[in-house]
């Protein structure tokens, strides 16, 4: 991975498979192309990122991935769908480990697991707004889904999650609110900030948070 320096001041405020899984037909995979009508990629693009931030427990500095694609499913909530992943919060709790998706189908596309029924249903669990000319994208977690869930899938999705600290007994937090702001530079570089608040799934129902800046390259 090409390491991109990230400032320490915090802001408050496989991809070939993905194209096939998401049913994007003959769409090519965006690499380091410069000829794009939009500053935001219009083809599935995976960025390797570095995240520097802090949770409600401790600071972190870690690698991750940011994925952007044309909208998936029939009820996508925006002109793109995105995913932000770092580590494995459910299987290997670490400070700043996170899984954030705007559509459940992205878990299949990126081979990150999850309930196949829920993934296949392509449920929108985040919304996306873009300013294509300036290359700005904002993705927000949807707290109230307002969509029909597939049979056998409960409302407790536990898809967008993070862990604010490490350890074998570290609690998992389900995101209740949050936003990711991203600035795209020529389709090959990004920088941005994230802020999430979640509720512990460990029984205590306490709240935790994480904020970070990040930057990376496709």
C-alpha cells in the first residue's frame, strides 16, 4: 500500500469481483485514469487508506479501505454507494476497527461476510450525497431504514459496526449515527473525515464514538 500522510489534528466535523457481484455489467474497473467526467469515480474503485483518529477510549493509527461504486439495488439512497472498512470489528476487536456500508450488498461484493439473505436483499443502510464537479461526497448512516426488510431478517441488522478498543472482551458497537466526508482528487487520491456514534451490543447499552481523518490512493 502506498502510505499517504494524514494530519494528526482530528476533524469532528478483489474489486473485479465487486463489479460482477453488483451487477454492473460491462463496467470497467477504475484505476489511475485521468479522463473522467466526474471527479468522483463512476466505476467501482477501491482506495487503500490510512486512518488517524481516536475513539471514546483511545487513539488509533491504522490502515483501511474505502470503496465507491455506482448505486446498487433498486432502492439505493443516492448517486453512489460506498463502504469504509478497517480490520474486523466483529472477529478481531481493535481500536478504530470499523465496517460501514451504505448498502448491504457491498458485503458480498467485498467478500466481508454477513447474512447472505440480507446481503442479497441489497438493503440501503446509508445515504450518499455528491457534488461531482468539486469531487465532494458525503455518506451518512441511516438510523431509521424505512424500507421493507426481506423475510427472515430482523430490524437489528448489526451491519454498520465499530470497536473503540481492543481485547478479547472488548464490546462491539452498532453505529446509530455518523457521517463520512470525502474529497476526491482526480479519481486516484482521496482525503476525508469520519465521525460515528454507536451503542454497545455487549449488554451495557453504553455509547461510544470514533472520529478520524484519512487519506489514500486507488
